C-alpha cells in the first residue's frame, strides 16, 4: 500500500518556467513533509520541508504549498534553471515513528 | 564532518556470493536506514535501526540482513546474492528531527 503518491513521473520545463510537482498522502498522522533533491550519481539531499501547521513555506525559488484538508502538498520551483535538473522526492513521516514514506520520484529536466 | 559514508562505492558479484555493505556516520545520529533505489521505483526501505543494538524490517527486507553493533555503523549483508538485488543502495541517518542525511550510494551488480 503506497501511502505517498507523487506525480508526474517526469517533467520537462523551459528555462525560466515554473516546475510543479505534486504529492498526496493518506495517513493523517504524518506531521513532517520534506522534499529531497537528487542529482545523478549522488544521494538525495534535503531541499525544503514543511509541517502541517502552515500552508506555505518559501526558500528562495522553492516553495512548498500544503493543503491539509485535501492531504496534498506540492513543490513549486520558480524561474527554473538547467541546474535544477534532478530527481525530486517527496516524503512524509510521523514524529518519532522511526521511518519515512517516500514518493516514487519525479525526474525534472529544465531545457536551456 | 564526513557525514554519511558508504563502502564500497561499486561492486560486482556472482549469483550466490555474499557481501557486506558498510555505512558509517559521524553525526551521532540515533536512526539509520538502508534503502535500495531502482529505476521508476523510488526509494524502498530495506531495514532500519532506531538505536545501537536495534534493527527492524522495512518494506523489502527479504534476502538482506543488518547489524548495528556500534552507533556509528550500520551493516547490510547479502548472504546469497541474486540478480534481483542489482540496485543502488543508499544508507541514511537522522536524529530525532525527521531530516534524513544520505550517503553517496553503493552500486551493486549481481551477475
């Protein structure tokens, strides 16, 4: 049973455009929602994260939008750059539960 | 700080051979994890540990064993490798905060 569904599987965006990746979760006990960025040949690394007490968090060009009632959250990349080309994973976890649940990943390609 | 390191970086095994993957972290993290990553399937949790001397099964534990004898190390063992275990293996660690720190990965090819 997949508890976090991520879409789309792949995304192609022109330089300067907006990239949007969506995730939906089922477990209402989740209380931490990070996004990880993974470049080819590297391990994933935390990009940005949000807790359900806020509806939006922005760090530079990256924004998480969170909709608690719909059990959905999304990553928005403004002014997308070729250097943003990577695989992005959403995740969800419950405080002190020991493990996280990851989405299947989205491969983003930003064309120059 | 080196963060999370993994040994080896790449390995080729024949079917039936055994091997151990080593993960080490120097951040004094309590929690450690082993994932495998296959194309189109994201990160799948194999085993994890919530502290020294503890281990627990993840979603794909069959064919793997783990040990956490020291807080800083988490070993993943394959007793009899199979071609289906060809994958990229990532180790991760974290504190009580939920952010996981990943290692650089180990590429394993089983022939």
